[in-house]
């Protein structure tokens, strides 16, 4: 565990912040979002609670920093395979979205499931969440520009895609997929989405 206790050395302030967010993520993964408190994270990181308040303002600010990391990770996942073929790119993005959610279910649940109203760090969080969504919008624009998808509002189309894959992933995380192989069902959903959005052949 990173030792960031007072007097432990000349730890730069930015490194202390990162260590506190690391500690908050460990608490999140181990005990869930409700357990991410200033006291729990301070104990995990080996600092006084005031150290958390000094850097994040409140528990909300700390949670926002964790969720910013989550949305940055999601954005990285959906942009990880920029295949030049627009349909292949969209399908890869969808597969990577599911992989991210299944690999980090506590993060995903905190990002999308009952997130508390934040008074600290909310603007930064909204910006990073929007950047994750914009990555999908960019994929859609790319496909439309190359004639692979119908030319409609790319933001609206991206929202339809995100709503569909989020619903599927949420059902899977909740154990509510009733078909034998969730991966096969998800792949069928991706194909269904793409087929429904394709530009019709003349």
C-alpha cells in the first residue's frame, strides 16, 4: 500500500492525491460505493481525514475523482481498437464497452447506478463523462461519413447505441440474462444495432 502518512517523506501533493484516489478505488472494489467515506479512505491510505478534506473538499469530491477515472477508463476502452472499417470499429467499441463493465463492475455501477448528487467535483465529472460519450459519437460520425450508417443526427444515434449496450450490460451485471451464453447474446445485440442503423442499399 502506498504510504502517504504525514512525515513519511517528501511526497509531492499530486502524488498524495493520486494515492488517495487509489485508496478510494480499493475501498470501492472491496466494499462498494457506500463504503467510500473520508474516514475509510484516510485509513486505507494511512493519512489523517483532514488530508482528504484538504485535497478534495468533501467525500463528494473524492467520489467524483474516482468516477472521473472510471469514465476515462471507459473512454479508453471504447477507443482502443480504431479499425479503419467503420462497422468493425463500432463492433469493437461495443465489445470493449462490455469488457470494461465486466472487469470493473463496482466502478461501472458507481458511474451509472444511483450516483449521488455531487457538490464537489461535479463539473469535472460531467466533462469526463461527456468525453466518454463523445468518443462513441465520433465513431458514429466516422461511420456516417463513410456511408456505412444512415446519415442522421450522430448524437441521437450514439445515444440509441449507448442506451442499448448499457441496458444489456446492466442486465448481465445483475444476473438477469436468461439466455445460455451472455457473450453470444450481446454479440447478437451488437449486430442487431448495426444492421438497424446501416444505410440501405440502393
